[in-house]
């Protein structure tokens, strides 16, 4: 059974009086444990689609079912809980809060989901920092970390609430080749070992090759779905 | 500190320490003005009321036209003299409703000429009838003053340290043998002698302006069942040469002056409040704009609108609370400092009771925090309803 189902998903924007269609009529089924890459040119609607999947952007039409629940029929608070507990989101830009240390950034989602009791969250944060190879940077502030390190902390943060799916927007966008490979291996490892669904937006052909399914977007449509590398 | 929304709020404020300091100082300044103003108005107002209560008389009979001067002497420790004929005592005694009465005669010391003490109001009181000075002497002197003995007011003793020292007043050596307890009235700054010494004083120095058979004021207690207002009217009707001040009206002129000062303080506080609200609004609008991305990120990783609101409210409350506490402390210090240098406060021995202090502190905290909340309110409402990605896209 599919974990995530998109039905006729669409998003329009009004820009300077004109209606812009960013995504139109996308229907898609995603199974638990899938490793999916969304590719396409700039402006093809990749990020918009991912944002609607991550419940951070309301669609103009269509539905997103997550484990059978129509997420956009949920109220504001329930939607926030869905974002906190079910989805881990990795942004395409530096997304750590500058006033907090790396560990505190990891603890933030647990604070919002209420999963921060008993000191287990702190231990989990340290474990995930070690998993992303930054065990020695637990108390570092974002300003003291490189771009690649910040990205890895953001990935660790996305894992903190043990989500069912990780959505990542250009997770290796500004990383060097070596770090990109590290991140990709990390994703594959988590996907394999924890059976967590991964949906990535990427320009990287390396990353796309590693995916179980590759979804190619063109002018807001799904142009092609390729299975396997 | 355990990781919580509160610790995040503290870290956010610490990160922009200069801006935080500017806001805290602004709120602190406003609150210090408010606390100082409130302390001033409360302490002066209640001191005048208390002082008139503590005089122990229902009515004060003074020479015609000397009402304000008498208030100055009794409440504001001004050194002033005024006289009327002594036979007025008998006339007042006969007025319907008059109960106990006593009288005092005032002299102004003349330092460097006939007196070795600094400028002071010297009060000659009648020990046989007195009920004004004696109640404040219970602890320090349990007998009548002997010839050439004097008493010293609480503040005069503190300032001059004359107890058990021989001093010359109007060319006569006096010994200070007792100190009055603190009365909170002009009596605290005076020196007291028996009116039996007046004869010698008048004989030995021309600096004492008083003539034989003159007194300055008569203090009257009305008989039980009589209204002081009616008795005052009776005295005024029967004796043309005097004015009568009721206890409730002592210091009325000062209270009306205080009313004007009160208005000035209120206008200043109002303007400062508006300015602080505007400043808080400007700074919080800037903070929210600057932190749009952070808000979006927090929402995207599961923060509810209430989490974001709580976080910003905590920051606002922290700023308001710290600013208010500092402002309250500064305002209290300012009023304590100025009570020693401001003539009006110093002369009145104006102090706040514990309850008044608590009220002033509470007022400072409520206004300081309230201004921060009002100033930040529109920004907080704005961020509450934003969609995560719309926030991220605005960056």
C-alpha cells in the first residue's frame, strides 16, 4: 500500500495580476521506504511540489494523503503536528537557527512535537550528530560550521522525530563533490537501515542515479517517471 | 539552562545584545520616570496628609493672613515667624465647642549674631497645656524642661548632633536634653524651648522679634460631638484678628501645587509611553522582518502558531520585565536621592510606606511590560497566521 498519495495536485500563484501555474494535475503514489528523486529545469515546479508534500504550502487544488490521512483537511495545529512527527524537511538553504548550537537546533523539532522529555532527546541529538559525522561539533554554533557541516546538521535535525519520510530540497546544492557523496551515502544508509522514505529534489545526476524512482518535472507536469538507476 | 522555548527566547535576545540593550534601556528610562513621578506624588501627598494628622489638633488658630506661612512652618520646615496677641487665647477658650488648647511662639535663630546654632525655627511651647510636642518625647525625656533646657527635632539632631551639647540661642546658653521622635512634620527640623524662657530671651537679645504677650499659634481640640468646621466658623465669627485652619485643610495650598506637578509628570509619562510603544513597535517589526526565515523554518519543522507566539511573547516579556526592574530600581534610587536634595521633599520628610513602595513597583512593572506587549502586539499577530513557505519566500 502506498504511504503517500497525491491526487490531482495543483498550485497557482498570482504574480503582478497574472495567474502562474507552478504545478498542475500531479497524481502520484509513493510507497514506504521509496528513495525518489524529483528532477527538472529551474522553474519546472519541483520545489513547489515538494513543499506541498511537506505541508508547508497549501495546494490550490488536489489532495495529499499521508498514510491514509488527507493532510490538508487537517486543522492548523494538526497540520503542524504532522509536519513535526511525520516529515523531516531539509531546505535548500542554510536553515539552522543562528542563536542555537547544533545540538539545540536538533532539539528544536522535539520541542515542537513534545518528544523532548526524559533526556532521551538529548542523547538522540548526540547520536544523530555522530551519525552525520559531527560528533565533535555538538556545541558549535552555525556560524562556526562550514556550509557542508550545516547541511549535515540540518539532515540530522530532520531525523530527530523519527519521521516516516524525509523531504530534501537540493540537499547537496552547494556542497563539494566529496561532501555530496558523503551526504548521499548517508541518505542511502538511513533509507536502507530505517526504512524511511526519501523524496529529494536535485540537479545532481549522481544523486538521481541512486534513486529507486526518478520523477522528471516539466512546466508543472510530471513528464516522466523512470524506475531504477 | 534546560532547553525550552524560554531558553531559545533568552538566546535570541542575547544574540542581538546591542538592540536588546537599547530596548531595555528605553523601557527602563520610561519606567524610572514613572516610578519617580509616582513616588514623588504619593510621598509628598501622603506626607502632607500624615503631617496634618500628626499635629494632634483639630484646629490651628493663627494671625489673620498667616495661613500659608503657618502651613510652611508646620509642614515644610520653613523658618518663618508670625505673632498675635496672647489674650486671644482667652477669647478662643470661650468659643462654643472649643475643648483643650495650647499655644506656641515661634522664633527664628540668628546664626553668627546671637546664636551658635545654624538657622532653625525655635518653638517656645507651653508645657502645662501642650499636647503637640510632648507625645513625641515619651522615650527620650519623661519630665518637663527646666530653665535653659531645650529639645531638638529628629532631623535637626541627625543633621546637627546637638544632644547634650551647650549652645547659645539669643545670647543665652541652652542645653539640649532630649530628641523628639520622628513626626514626619515640620517639627522634625525645629528646636523646642519652654515658653517660660521667652522672657529672658527678649531681655537679652533684640534679635528675638517677639514682644511680651505675643504668641504665634493656638492649637485647638474640639469638644466631643462638635464639628471642627462649625467650631472654626465660631472662632472666625467671634475673633476678627485670626484665621483658623482645619486639620483637613492644612497643606491645601501645597496639595494644589502638587496637583500641577502631578499633571506635568502625567504628561511626561504619557509622552514617554507613546514614544516607548512606538520604539517597541519599530524594533519588533524589524525583528520579525529579520526573522521571517527563522519563523518559516520553525513552522516547517513543526512549530504551531502558538509556539511562535509564545516565543515572541517570552522575548517581549523578558525585555519588559528586565527593563521595568532596572527602571523601578533607578526610579526608586532617584526619588531617594532627590528626597535629600529636592527642597519640597526634604522639608516634608517625605517617605513611602511599604504598601506604597509595593504599589509603585507593581505600577512600574505593569506599565513597562504592558508597553512592550502593546508595542509588539501587531508584529506577533502578523507572524501567527503566516504559512511556512510564504514566510520563507519573503526572505
